[in-house]
């Protein structure tokens, strides 16, 4: 399984901040959460798609990724990336994916419920498209799965215009998808939307038309309450920061920590993580990481 982090967006709703991916969500930057997402799918070779404003910061943040997280990162800001599906037609992506399946994450933050179970299932994807979805009371900011009377998906509508019905939930796309290597061929068939972007919804429609679209619905599960949101606005950034703080204080585990995920994946050792934490003692994130690692390392 290959991984892709789509970090090339402009983050216009967060201006005057110039880089959304470096924004702190409580104690760690958004890029840490996104890297953790694809690591949960078992991806160790990861393509980080950046824009000219954030590539230097991303490279600096992850300069020791192989030693700290056990992953190999490739950075790129070559070519324009109008929309998430545009990542697949960027220079070098076809060669990066090769004959491997790929998991791509946009800017969503996830925790709890059946999320880990769904990511484990995504790691086994070999062909087609698998989309993580959630039930939302308002589908208008998302790609909405239109169903027929038998609850079969018949279409995907990007940012639908209708007024939601009260007390009704709508199944919508989140920001994690897995594909077989043929996704590059599908993406090359896309045309720019009216918004001037290559829409991931249009990409998924191509898979839907051929009966190759699978939906994994996220929600409550064995890991307790499910949490998901995209940090696209200041209000959502604040909500997510408070939510992550609450979860970490209650559980002593870290949300969106690539160090912690690397330990769970057996890609780094507890001793190595404790060395890193000792070197960076005094920063909240590393102090919390040291505490979490110590707890699982106790005999």
C-alpha cells in the first residue's frame, strides 16, 4: 500500500495564515494527523503533495521521518493541483504508485469508533475505489451519496444545493480514500469542473458507473465515540483542538501522532521514541508522547 497526503490546497478560508497544514491542532501540526491517517492503512512509502508556500516547511517538519516514524516520504510541488483528484495526474505520481494500491488523505481528522477497523480493511484494497463516509445532518459542504429506494447509491452530488430535512442524516464522503493502481488511468479521464478543479466526486462517479465503488461508513465502534471533522475554518480548528485535548486527557493516548502509530505498527521501538522525547523534553507533545510510551512499556 502506497500513501498520498494531499497538502497542496491554498487554505483560503484560514487567511491570513498562509499554510493550513502547519496549523496546530492542540499540540501537533495538522500534517502529523494526515501522516498518521495513511500510516494506519499500512503505507510506508508516502507522497506528500505540497504547494510552493508550504513545501519547505513540510520538508523541515519531516526531515527525519525515516528514523522517527519508519516511513519514506517523497515531496512534490511540481505542476498545478486544481482539486484533490488532480494529485493523481501530477508528475511522478504514476511512477510512485506503480502497481500498488494507494490510500490518499485530504485534511480530515479522525479518532475512535470503528475508524481503526475501517483503516485495517482499507489496507487490503487492491482494485476499485473505497471511500470512507459518515452520516451528516447537512450534506451541503460535502459530496453526498444519493440513494434509491433500496438504499443503493445511484449518484454522488458535489455540494448539493437542497435544504436538508429536519432530523435526517445524509451519507457523505469524508477525506480518506483507497484505490487500486488503475486510479491514475481514471483520473486522466477527468475534466475540470465549473469550479476549475478536478473533483474527487467526479473520480468516484467513474468507479460507481463501473460498479467498482465501495463505501465504508464510519461511526461508533469498539473504540468508543467516533470523532471526525475537517479543519477548514477557524471554528473547526478550535473545535478539533478542544476535542483532541479532551480525548488525550481522558485516555493518555495521542490522537494523530505518527510517532505513536509507528510504535503500534512496530516500525520504531519504544526505546527510540523515549530517546527522541528526552532530546525534546519540555514541549507538550513530546512530554505526552513519553508518558504514553512509558505506560505501554511498563512490565
